[in-house]
C-alpha cells in the first residue's frame, strides 16, 4: 500500500510502522542534502505552525523554527508563560482554538496524555517535542546519525546508560524494537522502564528481529556495543530533591573511558544534549558544590573524543523534524 503520512500526528514511535519510520529517515536525508547543495523545494508555503512549550528548549525549538522557515512556513512560539494554556484554559479548549488558526501544533510538556488530547481535539497534526514519557523526534535524529556513520540500523547494538525509564530510555527502547536493533538498558533495576512498555517492545522485537535487554553492570553491557548513549540523571520537571538519590544510583553508570574500552573501537558516543560533562553550567556548578562531582553522566574526555557524534546528532534534529513536518503537512 502507498505510504501516506499526510494529516497524521507524530506523538510516539509506537504509532508508526518500521517502514514509516524508515521513510521519515530517508526523507530527512534527502532534505539535508537539498539544504547542503542549495536546491531545497519549499513545500510548506502559507502554512502556520504553533510551538507550545511548557518546558525549556534549545534544539527542539530551533529545529522546528528553522525547519518551518526553510520550507516557507510561519511559526508562533508560546513559551512556559504568556499564554492561557493549561492555566486559564483547558487542553481541550486550547486545542480547539489552535486547530482553527494553525495547520499543525508542536507541544513540549509534561504529560503524554496532553499531547494526545491536543491531537484529538485540534484535528490538525500534532508533534511531540518531548513529554515526561517520550521524545520521539529525538530518536529520528539519533537514528539518522547512526545510519550516516554505520550505513544501517539493523543489528546495531545500542546501550543506553543511566535513567532508563526516562523519556529517552523509553523512546530509544521503542525505536530499537521497531528497527530490528539490539537495545540494552544499563542502570539500577529501580530505574528500568515500566514493565508494560518493556513487554510491548519485546512483542514488537519478535517481529523485527530486535532484542531488548537490561543490565545493572554498565561495563558488561557495553561489550561489543556499536553505540553508547546517555542522558542527564535528572530530567526537566523532576524535583531538585531527586539529585541526591539519583547521583548515588547512577554514579556507577557514568560513561567514561573504562566502560568504553569494552565497546567496539569504532563505537559512537551519543547524547541528546544538553549534557553535564564539565563545570561550565550553573547547574553543574551547584552540583559540584553540594556533591563534589565535576562530571556527571559522561566524562569530558568521552564527550570530546573522536567517537562522540553529539553535535552531528544535534544538527540532525533540524533535518528530521523538518521531515516530520514535510511528510505530514507539506504540499
Ligand atoms: N535534545 C533536546 O531535546 O534538546 P532541547 O532540550 O535543547 O530541545
Ligand atoms: N531526559 C531529558 C531529555 C532532554 C532532551 C529531559 O527530559 O530533561
């Protein structure tokens, strides 16, 4: 059957077939090349997109803004303050209003149920720019980056180190299951994903040839890994008080040279960013004062090593987010 994503929302990878995900990755590659050589065709002229952010962002916001503008569309940014959303006006009512003015809605916030409700009530495509549960546009950028370096996703072993139950751990696990990859979540058992989601991924994996495993030993988990991925130990929206226990739980899961020696020599180090790899941020300075840590989820050495592809990955947010918009609302 012909593949058609027009009018569809992008809320989580579970809603997409492997072929649809592959299509979005191929389209992102085409759009990246077109931008590089200067022959990009604008398919979104006259379209208006609203970007609704309850949480901060650099990459996601910029990727939506630049992607939309490259394609001829206009954007409105509504930040964590300054709109009625969620405070004086319900998600349902806001969705009905925005759906009458805009051709698509991007949402970054707390609840996955909110992004799902926006799609239900607005009747226009809605894009999930991160919720507590999932960060699906990030996975497209990660997978495009892996393809650029490894030519394929099939049979790639990807280890996610840290808070495996966070939006990145959940989404990478789903993405790996869909694309026939070997996912290993490395972290303490109490931070592994929800059992129901793990089982859903294992069911998908049976069809795609993927494997889904977990380990509480990062060094062992990294054996022969193609990709080692990590993320912050405390995510946006979590209480500051969580830092203490999280540091205790996740210190043994820091990505450093010792664990990477177990991975393949041409392994890729990946991180969705922002990362705490030095003391050049306010948060990192506060953590150092309180817990005497100068690096957190990844050492500066690994972050800056030749295996690190984090900035290519960040650039690919633009091309993949643009692909999602072009596929769903482009001419
Ligand atoms: N990776 C990512 O989503 O970055 P931002 O928080 O800067 O959007
Ligand atoms: N887990 C992180 C991802 C940031 C892109 C967070 O939610 O803060």
